[in-house]
């Protein structure tokens, strides 16, 4: 606008400066209009009518001007300094362009108070006009409702926003679900609290080989190997049938280790006889996996107990 071209516009946000630098760096990720502008040496992120400031000292407030300052809640920083300096004049206008959180000065002045308190505790008259323009990137009610309508989740958890507003949104979402017959539960947990969402998952697998020779009964526990392959039906097989129905091979791992003991062998033997059945002979005992049917053989080798066993799916331990 020609009448407004003589009015200076200042941008005094460090975050905005950094964001513009990021945008200019990743031009290749922008749309075609931005890329064409860069090719013709027109940087769309360079605003010739906007002056970038690093502080309030460079602002010429002798005449009309526009200042985009942060933080938007007016709790501190340059925006708070300018507000306290200009709020007493009716010729000025404060525009809140972001969501104002409850308990902040930006939220307070939207209620049109006659006075505000400065950071020094001085009561200042508020004569400047206060306006609000929503540039928030948050979804509004219609966008949230449309998003939930497309996904149709049975549970919705609201975790961000003021309590009263969340309660209004919850009531509206529950009312809409009841009117349309949708199964929807809306949760509004408090900070640091947890919620419990029950769900069931159905897993289907084909039983083949020896396990399928006799039909399984309802509630029966089926023991076998679950074989999963991407894009194929899962299978439950007897371990000896794995190589028959799949390309997998069954192997065994055998290991042997010697365990040093400081007690006389007779004491070790007595302890093993008390704990396990099937201890025979004297000397060195090959200790098997600890199972109800475990047994230990015998040989003679001083004060060492070598273990010779095959790896099984049950943890081996002798105490």
C-alpha cells in the first residue's frame, strides 16, 4: 500500500531470524514457486520492507511504526518492554497473534482491563487498543473433528490445552459420537497421570506337521515353534518339523566348561545327592541341565567339575 510504505516495520525475534536462515538453506525442499524465485535471484525470504532488529534501542518511535516482537505472551523480553512503554497511549494498538495461555499478560489484556501491573509493580493505565488475530498452527475444533471422523479411533486422549477448553472439546466430541452412534471414549488426563486403554489383538497361525495330527481342543495349550515370515501365514510347528515345512535348519550348541571347587568332593557329592536324584559314582560329575529328569554321571578328575551339556531353552543352574 503506497500510504503505508513510509511506515517502518521492525522484526525483533531471534527465533524468526534463525527460522528464515533454515528456510533459505533448504530451498531444494520448498515448492516450485520458491525454487523458481531463487533461480531468478529473488530471495522470497528477504523482506525489503522489514528491518531486522536485535534490540529495542534501534526502534524509531517518533512516528508510526510496526514492531513484531517476542515473546507473544508478553511475560518478558522486548515485547514486554515495548508494551509497558506504549500501553498508556490510545494511539497505539497491541495485536496478539498467538494463542494466549491463561495466567499470562497477553491473556489478561484480552479481557480489556483498565490497568495492568508493570514488572516493577507499578500500576499502568491501559489505554492502547488490544486486538487478537489467530496465526496459531494448532488445529481448531472443525479440523480436529474432521481428523477424528476420518480415523475413527475408539479412544481419544487430549493432552494439550487449558482445562476448561479441553472439557468443552471433550463434551463436543462425546456428544457428536453419541449422535452418530460411534464407539468413542475421550480421555483428559492430568499432568503426570496415566490412563489405561484395554485392547485385544488377534493372532492367527497355521498348525502343521505332528502338532496337527490330533485336533486341538478349546483352551488347550499348544507347545511348539512359531515361525513368522513377512507376507506369509505364520506357522506353529514341532521342533523336528521345522526343516520340513521351512527352509530353516535345526542345530544344537554343545559347550564344555570346567568349574573349580574348593570343597572336598565328598561334600559336593552330598550336596548334589540332596538336591538331585541320579547321582552315581565318584570323582568328577558332568552336570546336566537342571530338569526333573536330570542326572549326572561320574569320572575322576581331582577337584574340578567339568560341565558337558547341550543348550536348551531352560536356564541351567546348579547352586
